[in-house]
C-alpha cells in the first residue's frame, strides 16, 4: 500500500507548480492580492488565477516573474 497524497488545491502541472508556490508565498508575505501581483508584474490581473487553473506561462514570462520575486520588491 502506498501513501495517499491529498490532491492539490489547484490543477497546476509541470514546472509552473514551483512558480505558483513562490508567487503564493510572496502574496502572503507582502499582504497583497493575486490580481495586484499579476497586474504589477506581467500586466495581467488574471495571471495568478490562470496559473491556479493550469496555465503554463511562457519562458519569458516566467523569467520576468522570477526576476521580480528575486528582487523581493
């Protein structure tokens, strides 16, 4: 018998799961909203909501988000 894992809250696949986890941590720590984060970073207020629903960002978009997160703005 294997250990059953609880399903993820969001149907994210691939490497986007790591990006979403980092974004969610940033949003929580900075006390901001998902829409504000998306608007400020990629000019798309739906960005985080779409990631939560399985969107795979383009490599250039992911690089922009990672750079923003690393600078810790």
